[in-house]
């Protein structure tokens, strides 16, 4: 899992609540990513950011929001608009540029359960 | 659009036997290909990647993968399986010609190595 930390490891949310998942990296990487993992579906991209103060929607951004105020941090907020938020959430980072050859390194994940 | 197919949900192999985990991809341009491994309730660990050059790529823990452009495949192999190799394996692709930053993942293949 290298220099990427995610917290908390487990998170429980009541319906209608917003929750924020933390992701921090000390690898000096420019790019950061959020993926959602559901059983049998692999990983799906929620949001990514290539530079501070800039981010783009991924394939399943609805019901989620992010910010990128610092290079080291890329928090994900799961809003009440996300209809089925129970999943395993993975944060990743990589060096930007490199013509797309960069490797993404993953954090240990946060398991979110809606009660 | 880019996509990855991992046709086997599970692969069973006896310890000491060779193993193969299959992956085929689809991109409009040329691919960058990656393999990751995931242990229960953990993040993904990078194994190896194909960028260019030699079609046989060697990676961590004795794994290797062969890029076959004509068959659009990137199968993961290991000459002699260990019980500790039992895990979930993901293949991922990035199209080097589209500029899409994030990876597209397959649905994963669970490898079970029996003692």
C-alpha cells in the first residue's frame, strides 16, 4: 500500500447522511484517483485529479464530490444523492505526465456500509 | 472506448503447477496494460505493466505476462504456483492515444492454489 493512507478503514452511514472519506499520499504524486469496487464488477472510476485545484468526473460521479486543495490530499464525499453507496472505496495516485505510462499505486481502502 | 475482459471468474491450480490468468482488451489506439493483485480487504498491489518493446514482461513475485497484439491479449503467468498466490487478480488498460488518464479494469479473476 506504500505511501497512501485512507481513513477510516470501516465507515457506517445512515441513509440521508453525507460522509467524507480521507485519502493522503506522501509520494509527491501529482495525480490522484477514486475508484469504487463492487463484487464481480472490478473497479469503476469516480473522480480523478491531475493537479491541485482541478479534477474531472469519472464514469460514476453522480452522488459524489471531491476537492483537491493540497497535493497530498484528495477527500471524497459520498452524498445522500448516491442511491447505493455501500461498497469498497479505493484511492490511488500516480505521477502525472510520463505519457500515460505511469503506474497507479493504491491505498488500503475504506469499506462503507449504509445502515 | 476502452475495455478489459477477464473471462474466468475463478482459476484453480495445484501448488507447483503453472498458472495462467487470462485477459483480453479493447482500445481504439495502442494499449498500456497492467496487472494488479488484491488480497482480502486490502488495496491493489502492482505486479507488472506493458508499455512497449519486449512482449514478455516480468514482474513481482515471479509473475510474467505476454502481450499479444494480434489476439489483443495480456495473459498473466507463473511457472510454479504457491498457495500464497491465492488472491484476486485484475487486468487494466489505458489507451495511449486518447489521453484518458485513468485505468479501465476487468472484473477480476480469483486464483485458488490448492496445497
